[in-house]
C-alpha cells in the first residue's frame, strides 16, 4: 500500500503549524501574493512548490483573512511531522 503524505498543519501548533504567526503576519503573508510580483513568483527547479492557494486568498479583504485566522485559532492544534518533497537529482 502506498504511503500518503499529509499536508502541513495550519492549526496553531507552535512547532508544526502556524502557532508562531500572529494575525498581522497571517494577513500580510497572503496579501504579499495579491501583487503582480507575488502572482508571478516562479519556483526554481530545485525549489519547493506549495499546495496553498496564496494568490486566490491574497485578493481577499484583510477583514476576511483576519476572520479565517480567528477561526483557525479555534481548531485544535495538530502536531504533524512535515515532510517536504525532495526534487529528483539533476540528470548528468
């Protein structure tokens, strides 16, 4: 049976989630992708892409992003080991 990789936690767990983020940081993190530069940010071949739809949420109002942050603080914290994708080695 194939092992399923779980996504990172967006709960407020301090080590494996967004527990170190305050409301302002949370909102600014999304709003950074609302600019043309943020929307066109390319991922290097050796870099890591994310499944988080930053640009889709980045266009939301700050009040709405703040409400999402407030809601996420009510979800029980989950301590989940984060496994990042490792790109394959470069071909010779």
